[in-house]
C-alpha cells in the first residue's frame, strides 16, 4: 500500500503563482479628478514627449505629469 505524503503549508505557499496585475492601471491623480486615464496611455504620451525633447534623461517626472495633464484636459 502506498503512503500518502502530506505537503507542508509553507511548501504549498511557495509554489503558488503570483497574481497578475491588471492590464491597465488607472492613474490615481486622474481618478481623483473624476476621469479615467490608463497607465499605458500616460506612458505612451510621456514617451512621445521624451522623444520630442531629444531623448535627454532627467526629466521623466516632468514628462509624466505633462502627459497626465494633457490626457485629463482631453478627457474633459
């Protein structure tokens, strides 16, 4: 007769797959304003601003906030 082996709880938890995040996240500041702007939309526009600026580093936050504002004003 075969013996049954009980798995420990810790081993079972380690084998669990992490949950996948939602495909699109809503930007908190836009959500507070009553609009819904996806993370991907902001990222794409911020990347475009970075490219237009000559791909110089050090202004990513400025590009991101500018993209959020542009998308929020467009949604209004």
